[in-house]
C-alpha cells in the first residue's frame, strides 16, 4: 500500500520476506509514513524516559521495590484486560482518531503522575494515573499496530517495522540519560512530565493523516473477539509463541526488571542506567540489521533470538560485573529487536486487514497476561528465598522455552508462502468464521 493512499488490505503474501536488502530510507519519501513515524518517534522518546524516571522518583521518596512493581503492574494490567476490546474497536472504527484520543489521555495521565511526585501527594494517586494510562494504551496500541499497513506498501512492511524498532532502541538510549540528567538538575519526576508532553505532541502530528478506515462492518464485541481468536488459531506458530512469551515475561523479564536495580546499585551507582543503555543499543542495531536481512525461516530466527533474554539474569545471579552485564544486555536487546521485527511483519503480512488489530491485540494479551503478576510476585518471593534463586530460574526457563519453540516443526519451517497459498488460507479462515 502506498504511503499517500489508503485502501483496505486483502490477504497479503509474505513473499516480501524474501526481498533481498530492503531499503529503509526511501520509506521517508512517503508522506503518510513519514508523519506517522515522527509521531511515534516523539512518543517513544518520552516513553523511554519513564522506567528510569519512575524508579528514581520512587527512590527519592524512599519507597520500596514493592511500589515500583505495583506502578509497573498498574500500567500493564488494565492494558491486558482491555486490549481485546481495543482490537475490536480498531478493526471496526477509523484508527487515526483512536490513536489521537489515546495519546491525549496518556499524555494527561503522565503529567498527572509527575504532579503527584512533585507535590508530594500520596503514591496511590500516581498508581491511579498509571492505571488510567494502561486503559488508554489498550485503545491506542491495536489501532497503531493496524495502521502501519495503511502507510507503506506490503513489500515494505519489514523495513517499516525495522525502522520503528530501531528508533525504539535509539529512543531508549536517550531515556536513561535524560532521566539521570533530570535527577541531577532537579526532580526526576520532571522527566515524567516530559513524557506526557510528548504524547500530546504525538497526537497533534496525527492531525490530517488518513483516518485508516475500518476493515469491515460493525458487529457485536463478542462476535468480533471470536473472529479474531479464529484468525489467531489459524497461525499455530503465533499461538505457541504467545504462550511462551507470557511465561518468559513472568519468569524472566519481571524478576530481572524489579530485582535488578537494587542488585546493580551495589555494583555501581550508574550501573542500571548503563545496562538500559546497552539494551537499547542492541535493540537499535538489531532492528536495523534485521530490516536488511533475507530470511527463509524468519520465525525460527525470531525464536532463537529469545535465547539472549536469559543471559542478563544468568550473569546477575552468577555475580558478574557491570561490563559483562552490559554485554549480555546488548545481546538481549538485539535478540528482542529481531524477534519483534520478524514476528510483527509476519503477522501484518499474513492476517487480513479486517482482523489485524484484533489478532495483534489478542496475541499481546496472551503475551502480557502474567507480567503484572510477575512484577508483584518477584519482590515478595525474593524476600523469602532471595533474589539469586529467582534469577537462576529465569535463565533456565529461557533455555527451556526456546527449546520448546524450536521443537515445533511447523514453527521451524514457517516461511514465505506463495500468493495463491496465502489467499486460499484466508478464504478458508473466512469460511470457517461464517460456519461458526
């Protein structure tokens, strides 16, 4: 799809995954993608500040790690609960107004969080702001995911995802630095206010873009969810990866993110910020490299990229120093970047446009379902058994999870299909839905 015209996507072949050395920079010649990318870029810069700024703000209040886990869970849990409804809305309503409304609410809630810290109010108010933030993200994320195919040609989706992923890494490089500078010059909560402002600017930049019209007629929410679930079931590799994602976030990512800052702080005062910068650098370079690769087995490559997730908790549990942890974080960032680019591109190129937002939303729900629980449980369990056993479990679980994925022959062999095969698959999905 061109960047200057919007039309409904039919079933799209993944043959473009075979396109050698796709070009990244020419995408900016498409005015719709350029404006969309700038809007996302500004928002991502603000978001990259939040994890460090939130942690530093809580440290300044002498709050425990339980509060950090609770804040992170408050932002994730409403998103998990409401994301499916956001997917139905994004497939049945114009996407651009949904994205703009979500950005405005997200901006106001982050500014509200900053005000709570600056005024010294009860942290429960900040928790409430983060909960509203999560609700708004549940509406905005599916619309954003489904809007990208309206911005570029189908063959350019891989490159477009690579650019967004690369900027996510680049923005993450700036985030800890901005938060650290803010903490040095004034309250770290000022960085949260900057994140809120970035959302408002992002919403303003969306004005005038194509609306991203709905891909199908209105239908009840329940029927829409069933149709999205049927489409997800038609992608067995994605269903399995979603389950694995969920458990990795619960048992690997959550313990590392909640317990890591306290452990690394004893190694170096700026150690945690260095780890976040290393991860972001890996994410940046991994996305750019992945956007240019020709892969016959993209989903197998994505699955293997998850192995690097186990390195940071493994080294942290083993008592490694900051340099080794930074190297592990760099590899983890590169692996996650490759995973995101390859999986998102495969979804966008194989799922019909009128179901794309729902499939993305339902898959995200599955992936993040247990993450809030992980944020809450990690510090509690660490208080009973100590942090090191949890980090060892995280490393072992990562290896076992990737082994479970690559043992699936269908996942290993997933690759580009011919247009005829893709269209036939889509027709079968539609017929199955009609029978249901």
